[in-house]
C-alpha cells in the first residue's frame, strides 16, 4: 500500500454549561479557543504518536495515545469503520484553562471527533454530536462547542443526543472570573445527591425555560432566570471561594453562576459592570468575552 497523508486544522471554543438552572442541558460557546493541527498518514509502517502542546496544560497533558484528542480521534475512526492512521502528529495551541469549568475536555473531544471525520472525507458535523456525547458522557458542552451560540441539548427516547442552537441577544456580555485553583468534574459531580425535592426540580424547570428567553430576547430578566436550586449549592464544599463570589455578585444584581462544574464564575449581561466585577473578584483572572457564534471551525488541507 502506498502511504498517503492529510492534514486538518480545527478550532474549538470554550463553553460554559448549565448556566445556573439548565443542568446538563444548556451550554454557551465563548470566544476563547483551542487550536489543533492534525496530520495523519495512512498506510506504511506504524509509528508512535507525536504530540506537541503550547499554552494551557503544556506541562501536564500526556504526549502519547492517552492525549484526549488522540483518544477521540481513535474512537471516531473506529466508529466510522475506517482505517486507523499508521502515524499521527498533533500540534496543540491551548488557550482554554484546564479543570476550570470552561469545557477544555469538550473542546479536545470535539477537535478529535471533527478532525477524524474530516480526514475520512466527511465535511459535515451531522453525526459528530452523537460521537462526542458518547466520549464525554453528557452533551451540554460538546453541543455548544460544535454549534456555537446558546444550545439546548437533550437525549431522545432512544437515548441519542440531540441539540438545537438559539441566537443570543447582542446585549448579553459574558464575563468569566477564573480562579487559580482547579476542581475536577468528577469531584463536583460526586457531590450531587441521587434525588432532589420535587419543588426544587419544578423551580429549575421554570427558570431554565425563562433563561432561554432571557438570553435570546430579554437580558433584563437574567438575574431571575439564572437562579438555581438543583446543583450549585451541593457543590459549595468543593469550591467555597466560588460561591462567595457568586453570592457577592448576585447581591449586586449581576447574573452570576458557576460555569459548568466550576470553579470559574460566569457573569451574564455584565456590560458596564465589569469594573465592579474586578473589584469583587480580586485575585481572579477576570476576562470579558463575546459569545462565539460559529462553533467548531475546520480548515481542510492536504499535504
């Protein structure tokens, strides 16, 4: 067999899941991006994976088959029933902080899934959500990473991941407050109870529905719309500083929530309040961002 090679570049946005009441359902893409260039050779002698990493996680992420992008690539090639590359080279430029609740794992998974599909000749993302969901275990972050904007994700009666995208009102101005400490998603999820009071579930259903409307049409309703009784307070023992900041911000009328599993704090509709956020979040990395409206971006190239 004659060896052939192809290369793709994939850009994936940061994402914030839950957004308060929308636990495991709502996600928002933000204009902070990781970039991955994948070069694959098919045919010929198998060689070890080569991985280079710049930026976030450069000192800690694995440089072999354990790398999450590589694992996602391999899983996607296997799912598609295609030939596994005999050689893989990854160049990763990471801007998304790890272990902070900004979707770094979802970005890596989506990059691997979309890159593998592109290298196989698939130029659409029609089935990418299903594959990414199977790897990640829940669809909220990967849906927003794929589609951009605000996404509502769910599983149908057969258990398949589905998602739809909602345009965000231009007055919504996200600000993220990133702490220096990490909290693992597994640890944060481990604090959640198996059951919650019916009244709390009902309250969250109403607020989650209101939140979709507020983000799309009525940013003035964001404070009420981001109230949560389902998951955030259960996680407080893992990140007390996060909850102190959320409480302080909400006391001043700002729609602050825990971003994903934390510990980053997301403020929605901040606008001119950024200066006050910096005062309250001293010692945190405070970044005004925009909503990413494109989702994953692929640049197809043959080498």
